[in-house]
C-alpha cells in the first residue's frame, strides 16, 4: 500500500458529515448533545491509516450501543445500494456469513435492523463488528470519492464553484467529464440535495434533460475515454514486457529459460550457452529475481494487479475464470515467452497455478482444506450433500450455485453422484454403501452396480454385499443398509421355518405361498420345493417340521468319485472357473455322513492354509471356497484334483497324478492310489478304495465301481481284467484256523 497522503489532499469530509447521528450517540457525558468529541470533526481519509482504523472501530461500537433498532440504511446513509459487499474490507468469516444468507450488495442489507443482524444464526458479535466497520469504511470512501471527483475538473479542494463560474477550466481531455460532474452537482445543490451521491443512485424526479445527458455520458465512460492512447494500451502483460525488456539480453535469456520456463534449463546448460560459469548464471538469476520482486512491490500498478489477483483467487479459482475477470493475464509477455498469468505465478508465492486451477497458497493445501471440510460434513458412509459445502471462493459470491465446485471436487479425485459427493470409494463396499445412502431405499445389486461409474463384476459386488456387516439382504437380490433396521432375508428355507413357527408348528401350503410370494420376489414353485424338502414335510397340503433329523441314504462306499485311503477320504473333482473365482462348490450327501454333519450345520476343518468350511445349509452339503489352495499349488482350469478329508478332520487338496496310457495305472491314479504298495497289489487297492473286502475277486471289484457310477474306472479295469484275475489267483483268500481243523477231522 502507498503511504497515506496528507489529510488536506482530500475533500474536507468529516466523520460527522458522513454519519450525522454521531452528534447524539457520541456526545460526552454531562455535555449537551451538540458537543461532539473533536475526533469526529476530523476529515475522512481514503486509505487505512491506524487512526482511520480506530475511528471505524469506535463507529461500530457506537452503532452497537445506541442504534440496534436502526436499519443499516439509516446507519450508513451515504453507502450506495449497489456496493458489492465482498469488495469491502472484512474478515473471511464475515464475508462468508453475508454470502450464506444471500446478502450480496449494500442494498440487500439496507432494510435490515442492526438487532436482526445480531440475531442471524451462527453469527457472533465479532463478525457483526467486522461487517459494521466494513460498511462504515465503504460509506466514507464513497462520500469522499464522489466529492473529490466532483472537484477534479477544477483542481479545487475547497467549496464548489457557483453555477455561472467559468474560471479554472479543466484540462482539455478531462474537460467534458469535469463539466458533466459540475452540471449534476450544481443541479443537486439547486434542488437542496447537495449530499446526494452524483453516481450510483437514480436522478431526482424533474431533473432537466441536460442533467440526464450528463449523467448518461458519465455512466458510459470507459478507461479508453479517460486515459491517453498509449496508457490505455499498457496492460499488465505490457508492464511486465516493458520491465523485462529493459534488462540486458543475457538477463532476459536467463529469466526466460530458468524462472519462467515450463521445463527450466540447468545452470550448466545455460552457462555453456552464455559462455559463463554455472555460478555466474546462478548469481545473475538471483539478481534478476530480486529485481522482479522489487518491481512487484514498488507501489505501482504491477503491485496493484498482483494484489487483485490474490484477492480474486481466494482459496480456489479456475484459471479460465481468472482470465475472464482479467483478460490481460492471457496476453503474451514476449520477453518471457509466457502469458502474464504464468509470469506472475512464478513471481508470487501467495498462490499456485497448475492444471487450469489457481489455489492459495498451493494446490495441495487447497485440496487439504477441501478434504477437511468434506470430512466435517460427511455422513457415516462418507457422503456429502454438495449444497452443504460453503463457497469455494468467497471473493466470487456471485458465481451461480456451484459453478466450478463440482469440477474442483472431480479434480481432487472425488466421485460425484447427482447432488452428492462420495469421499470413500476405495473399495467396492465403500462405493456401494455411499450409493445406498444417497438413494435411501433398498436396491437390486445390478442397479447398485449401474451407478458405480467404474468397471466391477456383479459377482464380486454380491460377494461383498453378502459378507459386509454394513449391508442387509432384504429380498433375494435386494440390498439395504443394515442401519435402516429392515427385516433381513436369509433364504426361502428360513422364511418357511419362520412361518411354520409363527403358526404353531404347521401352516397350510397355500397360505405359506401367498405370504412369502406377496412379500418377496420368490416364485410359488420355489416355496413348494423348499417346504417339501427336509427339514420340512408336506402332507395333505400342510407343511410342518419333519419328525426327525434327515437320514443320509447314500453312504460313502456307494458315492461316485469318493474313495477311501488308509487315513482319509478322497473326493475327485474337476477344477472350474467357479473354483478359480472363489465360489463354493456342492458336496455329495456322503460327505455329511463322513463328518457326522446334520442339516443346518457347518464344520470348520484345519488346513495348512487356515480353516476350511464344509456346510449343509442348502439342499445339499457344500465345500467353501478352495481358491487359496488352487493358487498355492498353481492349479490350472480343467485339472482334476482330490479334496482330501482326513480322519483327524483336516483338509487338503492333491493333484490327480499324470501317468502313461496303461489302463490299470490310470485307474489307480483316478482313486488316488499311486504308491508302491498299490502298484504291487492293484486289485487290493481298488477294492479297499470303495469299502470292499481286500480279497474281493476282480469281477466283484469291477461290478462295485460300475454300481456306484464310476463307469470310467470300470471300463479301465475291464481292459486290464486278465492282470486283475492273475492277482486273484496269486492272492487267494486265507482260510481261518477253525476251517482247517474241521477239514482235518473229515
């Protein structure tokens, strides 16, 4: 800021002139009301000296003490209604408060009583004090500025000349404007309103045509009308160009290639180019930087532009908006090879411009500030209603709605969904919870996925919804947030059980179908199927719990692809894409018999990779996911493996071994009998694998495999029938001692 000018450089406008109510409010105790303290008889200055700041503070105190029932318009009579409040010097809290309640101009406040301003929600006395001082500052500056301008044509700071005075004519270029000001001022004085602002308010009724035309000419004034041609052409880019081009060629080159370059040259490269040492380049650059900084702080127009840019940027502003407000910033500074905004950005550490955004003091700090505000406003699922966010840039309160707030949030990496912003999207569950929080009602999994905005599989989403405590399944494929407290859906079987229990142990099939299909998206055939299967029974159209536990009708020895080894059972399966994706897989009923597993139960088996689940909660038992075992063994899709259930309740997998084309060897591999003993006595190994006697003949073994459905093994054994018969001869059944004694007696 330039030094405060002497008081006599300005019109003799006193505090008492600008605020006539001071005479009563500031009278000293014990003195008549007309005895105003001397400080209020001082003249008003244009810029903010410490004395002026004290007067503004005192003025606010007087208003708060004596004028709480006065309107703002009565308290500050000389403040033009079109004064933009955000341009007045006040705290950011005060500026944000006014913007929050829709007060944009002084006219918006004029009908508001001071006590009403004090009663605004979340507005403290300190904020009101800042607002009042800012309004007083604007009112006095406007009054003094108008008075000064009205006398600028004559250069006189004393009383205005009479209407017929023709002496002290203004300079030729300013003459028409000075005459127009003089015409309006003379008319106002003639009709008895000498204190009325010359500009910014409507003309009094009955104003003559010459006054109206003078006013119109003043309102249409542009900078080009006031400045000389060379002055009007000298914008901020021209000012920077003029300063830089005044330096010698070497300094200009160093500035262009180091300070202002998008990809600065190294000191070594510049030194070689200029024929000087690296250290000399550094010294020249440091001196040139210092000179540039000094130019921006010299009190001239460059400093004023820099200050205005900082004010406009506020916290965050799109570069395009900044250029729209100050078009000259886009003009090229030829000596720097950069637009003016980039030159100023490199010289001013108060803000940073990158990726089309201006932020103070840096992009990162602005992003951190945005994150902090979002975290304060977010609901438990990280969702924020965009309208709840404050102004992104308090210096631009007139920006429509959230004109660039949405772009800024996207730039910061947040996900937008209509009028909401998601702050937690790192996982599928986070994103699904955010979507449900916004919609506010249960959704199909496909509909949730449709709002993700990123590629995700439907199966992975369903797996997350089913395993995450934040979600509740309320229908076959309809999900809600658990916090909503809706009735959960745990399958048709559970629904049937609930209805049977609710009706005293039995319920009519027709009533059961009506109740379940009426509430959930379940077909009548599904209800019938579940109600007719264990643990229920349906007889005579009545559904009830079955009398006893479900019997396992088919034992392990009769179950296809299930084989016995000395200390375990082996179940042979082919690896599919479902296995590799982590899905569970069905198990034969015989597995439940092996584990003594009843319907509705689950069992955790130990393994080297952690617990392995086998459950019977559906129509048949099922293995939990075995994906981790397949990954650990690098098993390919389509391979055959054994799921091994040890007698000690351990679980593992084994690959079905590869072998030659020998049919007997292939059969042994398919039952998991690949040891030396099995190769020496293959018929014995084949018999014991399906719980036949070890001395069973070949025909019985082949028939046993065919009876249980292992036709592939039966065909292989038929191909090796001769070799199996040989083993039967070599290893006849050993008679017992009792039989030998009987034969001896005979």
